[in-house]
C-alpha cells in the first residue's frame, strides 16, 4: 500500500530540496523576518525528509 521506495527515491529527494529553496526565496521576496525564513516549521519538515531520504537510500544500497 505505502511504497517507501517511491517516496524517498533520488528524484523525490531532489524535489524536496528544490521546494525548500523555492520556499525560502518566496519568503525572502515577501520580506518576512529573516529569523522566520530559516526557522520556519516547513523548512524543518523538508530538511527531515531530505535527511531521512538520503539515509534510507544509503541503507538500501548497503543491503
């Protein structure tokens, strides 16, 4: 039902990274507080997905 290989494949990890960069650029364009730009909860979620996805791919290659 839930295939984790498709969620954390390399193109999806790259997509999380691109979304994070675009989100930061949008917040900068809207002239929000600089502290909020980097301590935004969405950034923490995207960073978690990137880190978890990379560690998942490394573990999958070892097995």
